[in-house]
């Protein structure tokens, strides 16, 4: 995240320097430029303050009140009762179940997507007749809206008429159709697999970009020295793409921690798959409890903020070590 | 030789797994009645009734138009705003720039439910509840940080001689951004615009929470809420027909602009 400074050095005299009025020293020009820059960033900042900063502040504020959705205006200040009270979020076993689900979902899906994404990226990095078709094909799951992919898979995994159950029963792999989305023991696995299907292409494309930045002559040198391909991969390729892979994994993990669409559509309010985001929306909209829901939302925000900051610090200090 | 054969097999498997759900959705969308539950891939009789009833019994045409309007406005606003700020953030050195870039990146990490209550209040106060404008406003939460971030990285790469020449000719900053840089940034604009479009087109949580009437719904919400006579009897033929309709244009766009998309995605994550 190193930022380069390459503003034109206006102080240097050039052939056309006479075009700049002499009465205005370079410092004034620079100041005018900086003012202009602030002016141009301002609209973006105003919009972001309106749709991100202000609503976030309101959510934190609501979490300290007993506001309800039907009457947002009639609220009392209740301190930390929504967090620590007897009916507070931290005392709710459902909340902790959703925290567990979210963390497990993030760990499983990011691991699988990274490994499979790496595999697909390696296939894409190889010159072959199938490469063009492969790249086009993996873009398809990525382009499909999450709601649609959730519906497609719900239909394929339909109990008992879905194509996957039909196939499994016909081939004798299972005796009875599996209730993929209804069976609490199975629905979590189903959600992870559907997410992996949809998001592996994203990881594959990012990994491929990293692979393509590895200089070709490294491979040639290794080939000349007769190093076996898997050793080249483990000792040369992997360390070289690791930084980019880590960035992709962090982005993916931060995205997975707020998972909502796929779970809401496929398993609705099933306890076995409820994520933190699903829990928050249920409290806010379904139960109309703006206070408690906002408290849960604040906790989710803090979780993600802490992880982001920890990662930023870690990469910063590692960068400093390298220097 | 062995390795090459294995690679071929793996590639074919990945292609099959990637495409099968869409293919199955397409075949389902042409099935009717008991054909739906027969377990065969090909429909025994191809019918269009699933598509017809979508537009006749439901405002699906309106929903499609809603999605296109929301995504179009969101993309236009995001690109316009971020072009201006990308010049400032990418090419001018000023105090607080790093902090600004990091906070913009931070916004893109925000869990959307964390702003849901506050946005709901804002949307209601502005009188936008159950209007498309509610989504046009709230979708900026995730498209704007992304377009600013990517366009800034692209803007930074442009040669400074261009800018010097333009400034010496007495060009103002708007001329500089829109006349000099914009033509050079087309590939970046296409890539980021397309990704932002897909993001807004697919957005679900805000659209679900800020609309009430079926005429104001966007497509993802309409599809998620298609229901049958009972919760156990979902009209899968209709749902798959709707899924095919929203997915095919996206796939056509994505395949047509493959290269741009890959460059946009990587600029967003790896280069950053």
C-alpha cells in the first residue's frame, strides 16, 4: 500500500515557463493545487459521510437505546443494557452460535477457495488449448448474482427431486435423498460449498495475476538445472506469489465475515447456519429491535475493524523489516 | 505426458462444474408440470410458460427496469465522483492523503448490516423508503470506495508531462481531468464501471430492507421472494426462468469485457 508521489515539479524552469505568470511564486501555485485537490475530494467525502460515517454513528448510538423499528423516535437511553443486560446480545446463546458459524464459515470457505483458486490459477497459467474456454467458464459463477446462485443450488439440491439427489440415489451412493438445506448437520456444509463454487473464480483470477508477475527466466533456469516441477513450485513460485495471495485472502476473509445473501436465501433463519449479519438483520427487521440489533451490528463492525487494523499493522511492520 | 493428461482432465472438470448449474437452470426453465421433478436433464417438451407467467403474473419487467435504473445511476454517480477525487488522490501531494485513502478503503470493509439501521433512518427521513432512490443512495456505500481506489491507482500511472503541458496551456483542473485524462482512462473506466454495475445489480440486503411494494423491487429481491401457494411448493420453473433472464446479460457483458475485468479486479486488490 505504498503511495507514490509524482506530482509535476512546477518549480523547475521549462521552455514554456513564461506561460506561468511571474508574479505568482511556486509556493502559491502549490497551495492552490492542494486546495483544488481538497475541493475535488470533497463531494466523495460528503457522500461517504452520508452513507457510511453518519449511519454507522447512528447505529452505535441506537445500540445504547431501546429504539424499535416501528417508532424510531420514541427511545430511551439504556446505557450498555443491549450488550451486557440480562437480555443483552452478549447473554444470547443465539448470538454466540452465529459468531461461531461465521468464524467457521470464514475459515472453511477462505481455505477451500484459496487452495482451489490456486489450482485453477495454475491451470490457467499453463499454455493449452483449453485455456480460453477455462477462463471464460470460471467467470460464469463469478458473474452470477449470489441470490441466483443460491436459488440454482437450492433447486439442484432439492429434497427429494433435485438432480443431485436423483444422481446419488440412482448410482447407489446414498440410500435415501439427503436434505441438503434442511438437515442441520448438512446445511452448513452446503452453504460453504455453494460459496466456494461462487467465489473460487475470484481467488483464481487474483492468484493468476500474481503468477503472471513471476519472471519467466526463473522457470527456465530451474529447468536447465533439472529441478523437479513440484520443487520449483514449493521453493520458487509459492514464496513469490505469497504476498499477493495473502492480500487476496484477507480481502476474501473480510468479505466472508459479513456473509448474508447466500445464507438468507438458502436456509433463512436456521440456527445451524445463521451468520452474524443474518442475526443482526433478524433482530433489526424481523423482531423490530433496533437497540439490540444495533448492538450486535456494532459488535460485528468492531470484530472486522480489529481484524483489519491488526492486518494493517502486521503488514506495515513486515514492510519495515524488509527495508 | 501423464501430467498433461491430468491437467486436461482437471480443466474439463472445472469447466463442467462451473457451467452445469447454469445449464441445469436453463433446462429447468423450459420444463413444466411433472417434467420438473422427473430428474432428466433435457425437458421432454419445451414450454415457454415459465417465462410468460413471469411477465404476466408478476411485475418482473418492472423489476428488471428497476435493477437497470439503480445500477446505471449508481455507476454514473460513482464514476463521476471518483474521477474527480482520483485526480486529487493520485496526482496531488497534500497532507492527509494517506489517511483519506485508508479511510476510503476502510469504508469498503464495512459490514453492510452495520449501517442498516442508520441508513434506514436516513432513507425514511429523506422520504425515499420504498423508492428506487433509496438503493441508488445506499449502493454508493460499496461502489464508491471501490471506484475511487481503482481509478486512483490508474490515474497515478499517467505520464506527468501531459499534465504539465495542459497546465502550462492554462487549462483548468476540470479540463485536465475530463479532456486530457478521461480519454486515456477509458479501459480503467470500463473495468471499474462494469464491476460497480455488477455489484449494484446483484445487491440484495438494502434492496430487501428498503422496499415494500413489489413494483419497487430490484431483480434479486424479486427472485428471492417468488413463492408458490405454500412454502413447500416453490414454482421452480418460474424461479429458474427469472434466474436465467438476469444472469445471461451479465455473462454476456463479462465475457465481452473479460480482459478489462481481470485488470480491474487485480488493480482493486493486488496493486492497492
